[in-house]
C-alpha cells in the first residue's frame, strides 16, 4: 500500500480547514435553537391532533 504512509496522512490533515471557536459556537447554538423549534412544533402537533381526536370521540 504505497499511498498509506504517515507522512501522506499528516500532509492531508494539514490541508483541513478547522473551524474557529466562534464559528463552532455559533453553529452549535443555531443547531440547538433549530432543534428546539422542531420539538415545540411536534409537541404542538401532538396536542392539536390529540384534541381533534378527543373532539371526534376516537380517544
């Protein structure tokens, strides 16, 4: 395996653009907020569907 050597691996790793701490924090906050909105959306859907089913007498 000619392509598999440590110097080539380190060379490729050095080409990676790692995110800055501020970018990582900003993206993490965006993901948490986005996930929170989805949690609220699906909880609201559950409440509405449950209320409709109770009104129809299914539950």
